[in-house]
C-alpha cells in the first residue's frame, strides 16, 4: 500500500469521525445513552492515529524532496 492509499484512508476516516460526532450530539439531545457510540468514536480515532503513524513512516522511507515544506509554503 502506498502513501496515497494511506492519505485517502485517513481522509475517509476523518469524514466518518465527523459523522459519528454529529450522531452522538443527536443522541445526547434526544436523551439517549451515547456510551457505545463514544467507544466507537475512540476506536475510530485510534485507527486514524495508527494510519497517520504508518503514513509518516512511509514518508520518511520515501525521502520526498518536499520534506519539511508546507504545501504552498516557503523554503527557508
């Protein structure tokens, strides 16, 4: 799996986290327990952390010439 795969997976998971957070808010407003939904959210966030770690490891291995630069940023 390449770097682009991890980037797209991270983006997809972040979208899912946003949906999960909105769902939790709706449940809270309705007075419904959110314990299981919050546990799922924590697992999703842990998965994102793992994907980010793997992405960062691949970036180091890649030795990309843009290393250390922000997209559209200056090279100091």
